[in-house]
C-alpha cells in the first residue's frame, strides 16, 4: 500500500505539479463496485480548480514535496545536475515531456539549465527561444519553484532569487 497523504498536505501530482490535499472522500462509481478512497486536490496557483484522483491504483506519480533539508541539499547540488542536450527538436521535446512526468526536481533543474543556456545562445544570435522550448522552460521553472516555495516558506515568485543568492554565497554557478 502506498503512503496515505493527509488533508492539508502538499504533494507533487504528475505533470500538474504541486497540489494541496483538500479532502479525502470515499465513493463508488456504481452500485456493484466497492467504495474507493479519492483525494480531492487543489493545484497550487489555480484557485478553485479541483482534481479528484483515486488514493490507490493511481497511474500518476504522487509524492510529498521536499523537506526543508532536501530543498537546501537540492539547491546546493544544482551545479552537479547535468543538462539535457539533444539537438533534434522532436527528440528534445519528448525528453522534456518525460522529464516533467518523472516529478523529479533534478530532471526539472536539468531542463532549466539546458533551456537557459539555449536561450542565451539563441539571443546572442538575434533569435528567440522556440515556442516549444519556452513552454517547457516555463513549466519546469513553475514546477520547481512552486515545490521549493513550500519547504523554504517563501512565495514561488521569490524562489529563483533565493537560489541565485544561495549559490552566490556558496561560490556556485549554474
């Protein structure tokens, strides 16, 4: 049996990202079925939106957000995360999709690092980041910053600055 998350707890849910468990309820889809437990999730940053998903047998990854210590450890190890270099556009997009589905912060950081370097390179040549790259760059940052905002107890909009300042203090660079 997987871990049961409690009401009010923040979790990472599939490609949706950080959600708060608003409730746990039981119901059955028809009279012949046994009642099943369902989470009622509210995606962070999307007030009023609700997701109902089964507690057991869920195909999406569900995990608790990082602890404060895990968040600091992740940030302190950013320079060790490899970029995801793939030159073929279609393969690169598939790799980004896979990375988002893993719900793994290190994968998100790899995407962010890759797309940051790619963006700088394209800008130096007078080009913009492609729409696909821009969309995945935004989603990876959104997922990472929303998750880190919980254990760091700061707004998601301040996480990027927090990471940069911490890395500067420790002499690290992206």
